[in-house]
C-alpha cells in the first residue's frame, strides 16, 4: 500500500514539474517578446549605420524607441557574407535583396533549433511572394554537412533555400554567438531584428510585420 502511495506521489510530483517547465517556457517565449538587437553586429563600408540597440515595440502598439530617436527604428546593413548551396556553389547574402528575408542560423545538434524547425518549414511553405526564408546551417565543431543533411532527410524537412556556412564567414560577419539566431531583413538589405533563441511561428510573423 505504501509503495502504491509513493508511486502516485512520484507521478504527481513529475506532472507538477512538467507544468512548471511549461509555465517557464510560455513566460519566456510568448507573443510580444521580440526585442531585436541590430547594434551587436560589427560591419564596415558605405551606407552602414551602427546603432547601439533597437528595441521592438510591444504587441500592444505602445512605442518604445531608443533615446534621441526620431521615431524610426535604427537598422544595420546585412554584411555580404558568402555561404554555399547544396551543390557547393557560393551564394552572397546580397543576392536575397528585393524581398523581405528571414534568415535562420541553425545546427542539427541544437535542441532549440530542432524544436523550431517545423514552424520554419511551415513558414517556408506559406511564404509565397510576401517574404523568403533562408536557412543557414552553421558548420564546424559538432556540425558537419553529413549530419545536417541526415537530420533534414530523417525528418522530411524541405526548404526552398537551405545554405551551409562551410567557411564560417556568415557566423563571423554576423557575430553568431549562439543558435538558433533569426535575423529579419527588409528588401533593401537592412537588418531590423537580430533575435537569439527559439521562436514560435507567431513570433516570426510578428517580427515580419516590423519590416513593413
């Protein structure tokens, strides 16, 4: 009898822990928490602005601007890094100008990257002419091209644009210090949001709205 009671109590405690983790997750990953930072990217060259930070207004519509702002969110030009397609051809980031672009940096060993992948796959299927999803696999360390491709194949993920940062040029130029990282870029190649951490589909769509 005591053993049964202990088993029941253990199940109750386990469920309570799961519930607590769910609350923590929802508190940290919820609509309206896209606080994009553009100022932590070191770039050089003409037509480049280097603001210290860009805080995205909350979903309620209340405007939060950096001090001294004239009303426009500061942006920074997307560095023209070189990455590679599935055939090994070099691709410049500047080639994606002309359409709103969401760039997602990921790796197959990264738990949060894998958790958000279904949402990005769905967004990619729904993109149409409104925006484009550019997935960039960060190579090096634990990640290899073989591991990345195996993960995509095993999980039936197909993207219109899947690229590989074989030389770490992308990671270095955009200062990717953790993954996943999602970068929201307008048609002119200006970064509006630089977001580290896992995002839900609703949050990505929210971020996309700031490119209007």
